[in-house]
C-alpha cells in the first residue's frame, strides 16, 4: 500500500473550488495585456479594456478544465522519455532562478558565474533522484537581458535532462523557443516530445502582468508546457487563514489555465505554485514553514480533484548554510510532497527564501529525495508468505545475510544512500577522516563532476545552440560569450 497524506476532505475541496470560481466570475481579475484581454473577450469572458479587468464565466472555466491534459511527459535532449507527470508519480527538480550562490570553499554567498552553472549542470547529470534540470541560478557574468536564455542554453548544451525554466521578459521567449527547436529540429517534434516546462506566475492578489500573461500565450502557441506558480502570502497579500489562501490560489491558478487553454486547447499545464505564510516578526516569507508546506500539499489535492498534474516549490529551506535547519525544512517538505503525490517537486539545492543555491545542499537533497522515493513505494510482501521456511533457515544458520530470499530482494527492499549520508560506526568514521557533512558533500560534488559525460547532442546541434546564443548576446553589446560556456 502506498502511504499518503491529505489535509482536505472532499467537501472542503469542493467549497474552496466553488469560492475560487465565484471570485473569478463575480469579482474578476486584472490582466495588463491587450492580447490576453482580446483572447479572453473572444472566448466569452466579460472584459473591460479600459480597466484591464476580466470577469470569467463558469462555461469558460469548465471548457478550459476539460481541454487541459490530465498528465504529460518530458523528454531529454536525445528524445528519450525522462519524466512522467501524471497520476501520483513523483519527480524532483532543483529550485530555480536564485540570485546568489553559496560558495562551498568559503562558506560565503556571492554572485554566481558561468563556471558555477556548468558545474551545476554536470553534477545534476549524475544524480539518480533528480529527474530534471532547472535554470537554477542566474550567472552574473553576462548581460542581464540574456540571463534567462543563457541559463537554458547552458543547460541544453552541457546536460541531457529536461529543463524547468522560464523568462522574466517577453523578448527572451523567442530565443528560448529557438534553442529548443534547434535541439528537436521542428515545431512538430517539440510538441510531440516536450523538452522544458516554463514557470508562469500570476501576481498576487488576482492579477496578471503583461509579461507573464504573454509568456502563457506564447508557450501555448508552441505547445510548451507551463507550470502556474501563484504566490499568495498568508496574512499579507492573501487571507491569513490557510483556507482563505487556498481560495485565492485556486482563483489565480484557474485564471491561468483558462488563458492557456484559450490560446491553444490541449496545451500541457501543471497546477502549481509557490505560496507562503508571512512572518510578521521578520517580514519574511518562510518557504520551510510547516504552514507553507501544508498549503502546497493542500492545493495539490485541489489540482488532483480537478484532474490535473501538479507542481510545488517545496523541499527547500530558509537557512543560510547547510545546517540542521536546512535538513529539517527540506526533508519535511520533500516527505510531505511525496506523500501528497505532487508530480513535479521543485526546491532541492535552495536556501534563503529561494534566493540562494548551494551545490553541497543539492547533493544532500538528492539523498533526501532518494529516501522519500523509497518511502512512497510502501510496504508490500515479497516472498514472505509462507514465512516458516525463512525462520527455519534463520534459526539454523544464525543469520540470513546470504539466503536466497535476501539476495533476491535486498536491493529493491532496502535503499542504500550514497557516501554523503554517514552510516559508518564511530571507529570507521574516525579511520576515514572524521569527515563533516560539508566535507562529504564536497567530495560527492567532485566525484560527480569527475564522472560527468558530455552531452551526446550532435556537434552541429551544439554549434547551432552556440550560434543562436552568441547572436542574442551581441544584441546587447556582448562580443562573445564567456569562454567556459562554449
């Protein structure tokens, strides 16, 4: 039996959904994008162009929910299936778009570089429990106008796993789409085998900016999957109650689904988000707070009730170092998310309210993810009945270390973490150098980087990626890309 967790009963889910729909249909939301307003008006919404205001209809919402796929798959750069985002399947991906990087050598936060990003892609390539890459942090050694496309370029050039990404501008979408077409070869091939998921974020409360709403439309036109990342903050820009926050999250997310499905019915979407409570003591938005994690799991229940695949920014920490708080918050989030069956869990590697990325934390989080993936396999009998023969052998031999039953099931029954997790006895730990968690994490980074195999993309495709990215950089005054990137 697979273990699960639930925070809402069906009656409460239905009430929250009804309230969210009511907000959209009676109060409406603001959308600051003429193209989106026209699309919604043509689809039957009540649009006041002068106020940038939209009121939805029940029929419009129902049609959008009816056309949105119940799940979809992502494929790596070689076109092989890599991620299944359906049902209760659980996949982990690193957090995204951090501004800072925790330098493992100094223990200090600094601006990331291209070299940091390439190292990140290389180690993610070897992580068995991290299904996708993300455009995890923003290198500071390129023009800010290409920072979105540049991260995707590096991910596609040096790694093979699919990528969770996004853009903070309208203009960047074109080059990011072209990079994917260079890998796939055609629009039809990209539609058939999606390579990325774009994060698109409504602005709480109840608003879509020109940029993010255009991103939704542009992705839909090319059938590029989108994860909707509503970010209501309980007690600040959302009701202080968790139920009230969930109502707002529902309304904001449903509005994005309608926009996406009007632009291109059948476009893959993830019912996602990055909500948080607001800690008035420090004026912060703690992503590791238990209430934040409860909201994440609860809105995933709502997404599943609506028949949609789900996403959440969870399994991360607000700590500033790889310490006990980082382990506590990350492991609690990763465990709850897995039990909730969230399809795409974004967060490993992240610290400091989603603003800092740490490679050392990422390799520790990879082990946390591995443990949770084992946990949700549950407990099932495997050759255990009848049991008399096993116990007869145990009494006779005094152990079952090399029994046929042990050799048959040990590997699938008992998850053995990598060397980042210390399971040695004290004397062996001392003999092997009494290494701290940071030292073990650093050694694992070095091992993964040494084992890295370059992407198998053909050289002509890699060349086209570099040509496209170089041309984009020149638009903003950069004669060439950083040397390490090519």
